[in-house]
C-alpha cells in the first residue's frame, strides 16, 4: 500500500494548510508523508501544487515528475506540469505535457483549453482553435473559451467570425 495511516494523516493536515493558503506548512506535511511512505503519489502531487502556488515552478515540476515516476498514468500530474511550464511561458514544452495529459485522460477539458492557449501564444491559431473546440465539446458554457477562439480568429483577420465568438462569450458571461 502506498500510504500508511500516519502518512495519510500528514497528507490530510497538509491539505488543510493548503486550503487556507499556508503553502509552506502544507509542504512540510507532504514531505513528512513521503518520508514515511516514499511511494505516496498523492503527497508528491499535492506538494507540487503547493510549490506551484508559490510560483516555484522548477521545484513543482520535480514533485510532479516524482508522482509520474510512481504512477506513469497520472494524467493530472502531466496537466499540472504543463501549467507550470505555461506559467513560465515555456509553451512548446507545455504542449507536450498537455498532449500526454489528454492521451491519458481525454475528459480533462482544461488540458485542451490550456493546450489551445499555448498554441495561441505561439501564433498557431488554427491549431489553437482545434483545441478550443475540443474543450467546448466538454464545457460548452465556458465563456473564456469562446473569447479565446474569437481572439484566434481575429488574429487571422477573420473579423466577422471573431465577432460571433465574442458575442457567444458575452451571452455566457455578460460581465
């Protein structure tokens, strides 16, 4: 078994700290959990999230890698790794992680959305639109996806099509 009752207790305490934004305290608890149960995948993953929330991206990626080493099919860890790269504007690298995340879990809508944003930031607008459409299939009421789609059309000088997407975004979120 990956965790003991004691390790689970540290993970739970870490999650409590995490939930109130006390990331350093959460990290200390996750570290204790992994010292007791070195193969505790969730502790490494949550440790990565706490680091990422402090913009400690390299350290976060190290924890996601550890979680993936222990559980190679951990799609959410690939997704968060992609986000850590995205936040550093390492879009090409992020794309690879989003691709892996969606291969492992095609239902992760936000992996498609951020994959689209990463492509968009590289000015690969048609490819970005493909990912926005995959996202919208799963979350049709998410206004930001239509707005991003509109931007991708706008940058291709497809203004009337862009307006349609902006209108849809505004219908979904008038603010």
